[in-house]
């Protein structure tokens, strides 16, 4: 019998501290940096974001998101036989955030690992989980995106520090005899590594290089709009579907203009695009599962809907997943 992988439950977690654009204006003014709500909204569509408190890590957010996803799927921790965490902000250099999360969930023995593809991380992680389930190496997986990007931000750079937020989203992916994940498509091109990066590293007990986020916004925008259209069309072709089959586009929540451009090229109205960037900001690998869980709990996404998930991020990485929910 052919095995497929289906998403059976979703969950998410946002830190309690919510910062509006007005809050960010005050915070940046104290550092001598000028910005405004109008400037942020016009360029990004972002109105608010969430930041973690001291002592809260990616694994903490992931644990709450996973518990909600397992509740939604009706599975227990003991049922889980694979954990994949997509993150660029791990709790520590090693062990993996997935291993720390495994312990917090009370799970023992199953394989766990992190995937680092920045904002495309959840797409990469879901692709790996799909492959492992299809081959029989796993039956019930937790696939998580979890980030604390607030700790990478340079609050003297108004072009980047207003963009990002913290959060986590998770899904339970189960083996099924009916198709769920229809096709996946992932890519990378390392020659673009410098346009979005955190170039610091740990050596000899010190941080060498710059540990804060750097981005060439114009270069990222130009590259993103092209590759997102390409991967969307590629995954549709792999699945034998067309744009008309898409019920919901759930893109990486980086910038409303990038999202609108992708929707336009796929001939999708914006009321078929799940948008959370205005309230969450860019939560990197967490943004797609956060948006998915938001849409599911709001009643937008219904069982049987066809979803296009797609992301683009530092590396440069990009990819998409087409699935029947």
C-alpha cells in the first residue's frame, strides 16, 4: 500500500510581550533612531510583533506549539517517533533544539534534529518529514518552526529591527493511505549568502565577526519575487495541479508586497492569501506554521482545502509544499 503524509494537527505559540509600531518608535527613539508607524506599514505591512522575555528560548515556544498541535491531532507524546525543528536561533550551539524540545515534551528514543534554512526552514523540514514518512522511517512526526529573532536584531538599524518577531508554529504529520502532502520543491543558491546573514560565530570563548542580522533589502526583494513564482509553478507541475486548484496561499510572512506579488502572479485574490505579517512580523521559520495554525483556528482553512505553502530565506534558500489539508 502506498504511504502518504498528512498534517493532522496544528499549533502555535507567541510570547506574551507584544510590541506595536508605536512601541518600536519609542524604543528606537531612545537609541537615537528615527522611524514611524507609517514608514513601517508602507514598506512592510507590519503593525506589531512579539518578543520573548529573558530566559525564554526557541525550545520553550516550540514546546507549547507542539502540545497544541498534538492536542489538535489527538495524539500523545508517546505516539511521536520523529521531531524536526526548523530554527536559525537555537537554544545553544549543541545539542540541537530538537533534542532539548524532545526532553521538554517527555519523549524518549525517537530521532530528532534541527534544520537550518532560515525563513525556508519549515518548508525544508516538512519536505524531510514527508520523505521519511513515505519510506516508512516514521509514522507520526512533529515538524516545528521556532525562532527568537529579537536576539539577533541591531536596534540601530531601522531597516531591519522593525521587521522581525519571535514565535513558534508546529504541525503533526502522520502516515496515511490517502494523499495529504502532494508535492514538495526546495532549492538553494549559496552565492547570495551575503544579502541576508548573521556573520558572527563562536570561537575560543568569544564571538568573532558580527552577531547581528544584516540584510540588503532591495536585493532580497528582487530575488524573492522571482524564485517564489518559480517554485510555486514547479510544485504545481509536480502534483499535476494548476493555480485554480489552490484554495489558500500560505506564504512566508516577510513583507506584504512580496506576498501580494506572488498572489498576483498566481492569479489569486488577496482574500485567498493567509496574512499574519501585520500582527506577527517576520518570524522566519515559524511564520508559515504560525499562519497555518491561525487560519485553521479562525476557520479559514477547512479539511479538504488545497494549500500552497512557500518560503524564501537566507542562504539563499526557497521552496514550496502543495498539500490537501
